[in-house]
């Protein structure tokens, strides 16, 4: 009983260290983003005419943008800290597989953000602005613009990690390609719901987002097949040895 209590205390102590290091790193990135916020705003605004409705909106906007960017920058560090925390609970194979996936997670997150920033956001934003300008004089506040920008980009950073997640789960034996095939139609329904939640309520925007999400699932299924075959070969070799 005493050993269990000591182990629990050690885990909580390590978790506390992980949280403190992550918070400190995030805070440093947040302050850095605030220092350079005047250089970041013009890049993100992309020369659109935006207005502010009050002085407090400036503070909310600056802290919101700095916080979002800081979270994105901090994710690799936080992911590594999380791996260090769970490392003792993993065997050598699981630890090796998980650490190999961290660079892929970072790259897929960046690709997803880029997809949202350079393809989804300008396409949907331009479509909606053109739709509105046919009948109205459009005046967009900075708060609305950046809220829409964040909604159109950040979710894709996480959604683009779906293929890697499926491969990782295949490698550790949680799922198999056959299982992913059997739930494909349900996965499509979930993806359709996700696309409806992260896009404006128009058919064009939802289709623009849904097709890439389906493509990501199919890519994950394809990579899962490759990973599964490799795992079978490795297990066969180990059994022979």
C-alpha cells in the first residue's frame, strides 16, 4: 500500500512538472506573440478592410490571436512533454513508435493549418462576401473576421492528424484495416457532421470541407493497410527467432 501511495505521489509530481513546463513555454510564446502582434495582424488581415467597434475589442482580439498562435507553436513542446510523462508506462516498441510519430504530428498539423488558411478560408470568405455584396454594403469587424479565420483553420490542423492517428492505433494493435473498412460509412457520417459544424450553413462550404476530410480518412485507411502488413511481417520474424 505504501509503495502504491509513493508511486501515485511520484506520478503526480511528474505531472506537475510537465504542466509547469508546458505553461511556462506557452506563456513565453504568448508574450512573444504580443510583442510582435503589430507585425502579425497585417499578415493575417490580408489587406481586408476591417473595423473595430470599441477599445476593449482591441484587447480581446490581440490576446485571442496571440493565444491561438502560441498554442500552435507550443503543441510540439507539449506533445514531447506528454510523451516523457507516459514513457514509463510504454514498452520499448510502443515508446519507439510514439516518439517517431511526434514529427509527423507536427507536420500534419502545420499542413492542416495551411490548408485552412490558404484554401478553405479565402474560398469560403470570398464566396460569402460576394454573396453579401450582391445585396448589401458589407462592413466586417476585426473580431468577426478573425473568429471566422480561426474557425476555418485551427480545426483542420487537428483533422489532418487523422491518418497518423489511424496508423498509430494500427501499429499498437488497437484497430485494423478491416475494422476501419467496416466502420467507413459511419465515419463518413461523423465527418459530414464535423464539416457542418466548422463551416457556415451553406452547401458549397460544407462540400468543400467534406471531400478533403473523406480523403484524409481514406488516406489513413491506406496507410493503415501498409502499417498492418509491416507489423505482421515483423511479428512473423520475431516468432521465427
